[in-house]
C-alpha cells in the first residue's frame, strides 16, 4: 500500500468528537509513554481482528507500510491513546490535499 504521508509532509491535526475505521490518527505508543506515531485505524470497538473481538474502548491501528510498528506488534490501543485525527496535508505545496 502506498503510504498516505511521506517524510517531510506537514499536516494539520484536530481533536475530533469521535474516531472511525479509516481515520489517520496520532496515537501514543502503548509501551513508550510520550512517543506519538501516525497510524490508520483499521478496526473499531466491537469489530473482529485476528479472531479477536475488540472491547468497548479498544482500537486497532496499523501503518500504511507493511513493516510498521503497530497493533500487529503491540495489540489494540485504548481510546485514551488516540490524540488527534490527521485532516490535511498542507506542505509541501505539491502534496496539498485532504486526508481521508
């Protein structure tokens, strides 16, 4: 899969009212407090991932790159680990677009 964000991209993030599958988010690494990463939500609470149903406040996040450190390595994250939603790439100029 082609990564949504590339090195050097400048992005706008917002604190949304809620999150959903497909959102690109800033998430705190569960094993490294204070270390934030950008990942995509690939499953929401109640959905089944790897033969496991996510709990009411569990989210499955994955990077767009196959070798990303994400829920495939550390499992689901709690809603308190979700910090913001990426909504727009605003730089460089030739990469300006909304993130969906």
